[in-house]
């Protein structure tokens, strides 16, 4: 891969105090750990705090399905990654005020197979996000669990990674793998990429195992890294069937209150984040 772009500039623009949005990716190499549920519901909750863009970059297109109304959108992230359209040309307003969408379809799978993770195509998303960063307060990316071009593109484009993970031991392996990927990208294309938080999903703080894993993470990364947890809540699994976010489907559920708390106490206002910002200035 040729290093003919200074991709770190994209990340440092934020830390230099410029009035540009935070670029956040919810990533984990483990499948089914709540990434899309988190991306969709956090994106909706963040509209109370600013303008939000949600980018679906997963061929499963689960985030897109929740927002699609009528026939699937014809222009998607695929055309951007193929250099056929710019990101601005594929941004669509959603039914939620203050939330714009970039859709994916199953066709995106072709892109994953066509390119290796070391392909220069992995830099396209970062270069396309850069010019629109000042239009949003938050840009949220929902990648697939596989470590291919789509996840790598997301991690090169982002400044912050939040890792949603269930609190069990196998999930710790996924965390270690993600940290290796972040460090590798820090040393190459994205020095600004940081782990901003670990989000316990399917969370039951009464279990011994959840408390043990949580303590282990705090010992390794510092207490500030642990975000408020998202409890196992059936309404979170039901809402997508009605093509709704949790705030539309069941605004008084535990799921809604957990995601509201995550956004207000964890994402918008993290001590961890402000410390991180100081470090960079
Ligand atoms: N806190 C929760 N309580 C109950 N069900 C949940 C919760 N979070 C997510 N789910 C459900 O678990 C399943 C997996 O969640 P989700 O699709 O968000 O995971 P993912 O990490 O995006 O998966 P993938 O790796 O396939 O992209 C979905 O059916 C979702 O509705
Ligand atoms: Mg997903």
C-alpha cells in the first residue's frame, strides 16, 4: 500500500480545536455483539446534541433496513468506495430530524471480495469524509465484523472507536484483536485513532462474570474506558422488525433509557474523551 497521503491530518483537524464533527466507529471482530443496534440508537439519541450522519458500511445493511422507506435507495456507499460518486452525492435525509444516512445494500459484499484489506481503496472513505466533517457534529460508522476492506476503511476514516461487547471471556479475545488492529493503524494510516470506550452489551451487572470482566478491563485500560452498559432488553431486538429505532418503538423501555444514558453520560460527555483531547493538544 502506498503512503502518499497524510491521513493523520484528518484526525488531527478535530484535536486542533477546529469546528468539525467527531468521527466514531462502533467496531468489534465478534459478530452479533450489538454494533448495529448501538450505531442506530446512538445516532438517533445524538440528534438531541447536534447534527448526525450515520454511514452503513456493512453488506448486511441492517442499519439501512431500519431507515429505508419504500424502494431501497439507489445510490449507496458502494458507489463511493468504487470512486463513482462522492459521499455528498449519496447522503440522504432520514425521517428523524437532524439525522442523515448513507445507505448500504447487499451489493456491498462484492466490494469486500474484490479488494484486500491492503488495497488503496481502504483510503477512499477517509478522503471522502474529510470535506463533510464540518457539516456534522457526529459521524457514526457501522462496519461489518469481518476484518476486510470495509472495517479497515472505517477505522482509517474514524478518530474514535467504541467497542460494544458482551461481558464474557471469549469476548476478551475480540477486544485484544481489536486493540492490535488499532495499534497497527496508529503506526500507519491513522495515528489519531483511539479507543474511546468499551460498551458492555447484553449486560447483567448481577452476574459474577460480568463484574469480573469489567474489573479486568478497568485494570487494563482505566476506569474511564467503561461506558454505561446496555442491558439485555427484548424491545431492542423487536424494534428493527418494525423498522424503528428504540426511541420510536419503545421510548420508555430499559433499552431506550440505557442508550440515552450511554449517549449522555458516556459519548457526549466522556471524561475519558476530554483527557484524550488534552493529551493531543
Ligand atoms: N441489548 C440487547 N438486548 C437484546 N437484544 C439485543 C441487544 N442488542 C442487540 N440485540 C439483538 O441481538 C442481535 C445482534 O445485534 P446487532 O445486529 O446489533 O449486532 P452486530 O454486532 O451489529 O452484528 P453483526 O456482527 O452481524 O453486524 C440483533 O438481533 C439485535 O436486535
Ligand atoms: Mg451489524
